[in-house]
């Protein structure tokens, strides 16, 4: 038996939105710790490139699943495909997410719904679908990706903030319900991270870059690699008594001015 608390050899993980940004940073970390990772995304090219990278890191069994997480049927099929291929599931990372920046009064209902469906409803559907698979594995880990807007309001992200507040509270409910099944459910709350999601805001919003640097005690933007360690911890037996938490990974952004 391994003495490495963080060893994920033989573990099977799903990372939604694992083909880029924070999700790929997480997938790389899990692969390097020994897990086989199924990356989920809509873009087949990005999926293929991510899988090649994970395989080069030594995670030979890693694979891609092309799916849109706003399609509940596709989420259920994704879990079924992993069960068929690997026969077990140990870790589900609900990371896929989008934002549309607007003042609250300007959102169309369809935009609100799209954000809530992508960031929150999809995570719930994936958790529901994963539950029997995790039970069958004798337990497992769910990691939901929140945001600083899980804690703070944001004047140009009302639906995004609602989805990210919801993801923390949903996770706490699942953590409470499924602790008896040895399933731990936790959230990671990223600060400002340099990815596709924030690149446009960085270009379009004057002064954003400087404000992020000034407000972040670490004095820099996060990078996808910053999420590997926390994801490995929350996926490993090192975190078996940690559940229902929401852990900021933000260079100190949420600790105060
Ligand atoms: P990116 O835009 O870089 O990546 C988003 C990922 O989600 C892509 O892999 C994309 O793949 C996937 N995705 C989006 N919509 C869908 C969908 N409908 N179905 C399947 N996959 C989808 O964003 P980040 O890496 O920055 O964000 C990842 C998570 O972190 C999100 O939940 C985001 O809200 C959160 N976050 C990010 C912060 C940041 O500063 N970057 C800060 C706080 C939280 P594809 O295009 O192939 O579908």
C-alpha cells in the first residue's frame, strides 16, 4: 500500500472544461498524481490537444469526451461512458463555466438562463449522475469551481455571481447528504486567473489589469498551474475528513484590503 497521501494512481477523474484554462491546470495536476482523466468540452480540437498533453505527462489512459454540459442527457452519457471505459469513477470536477459581462438591468432572460445552466444546473446534473458511480467505487470526491463572486457582489456579473454563490451552497447540501457514502464535496474559489475567460475583460475594461494587481496581495494574476495542488489534495485521501468547504485560491484577494 502506498504511503503517499496524495497518490491518485488507479483513480478515475472527470474534469468538465478540462481542455483549457483552470480545468486543464487541474487535469494536469491529477494526471501527474497518477489519475486517468476524462476531459470534457465542446471543442474537439481543444479536447484532443489536452489529451495529448496529459498522455505525455504519463497519464496514458486519459481521454476526451465531447459534450455540452448544458445538455442534461449529455452529462448523464458522459458518466456512463466513463463507467463503461474504466468501470469506476473517483473524482468529478465541475469546472466548465462562462460569463457575460453586463449591468444587471441589461441582461436578457436567455442570458441569465444560459449562465445559470452552464455554471450551476450542469454541475447539479453531473453530481446526480455521478452519485451512483461514486457509491459503487466506495466513495469519491466532487470538486466544484466557484469564484470570488461566491463571496462578493460584482456589479457586472449578477447571473454569474448567482451561479457561483449557488454552487457553494449546493455543494454544502450534497456534502451533508452524501458524507455517509464517503463522498466529499468541496469548492475551490479562484481569484483572478489569466485564462480565455478573463482575457477579453482584461482587454476591454480599462484599468482592470492594474486593479487586479493592486488588490491581490500576491501581486500577480493566477495561472492554471496554481490549481493543480489544491485539486490533488481535494481528490486524494489526504482530504477524507474535509467536506462542505469553499477554499479560496486567490493570492490573498479575499483576505482583505
Ligand atoms: P476558460 O474560458 O479558459 O475555460 C472554460 C472551459 O469550460 C473550457 O474548457 C470550455 O471548453 C468549457 N466549457 C464552457 N462551456 C461549456 C459547455 N457548455 N459545455 C462543456 N464545456 C464548456 O475559463 P476558465 O478556465 O477561466 O474558467 C474555468 C472555471 O473557473 C469556470 O467555472 C469559471 O467560472 C471559474 N473561474 C475563473 C476565474 C478566472 O479568473 N479565470 C475566476 C473565478 C472562477 P469548450 O469551449 O471546448 O466547451
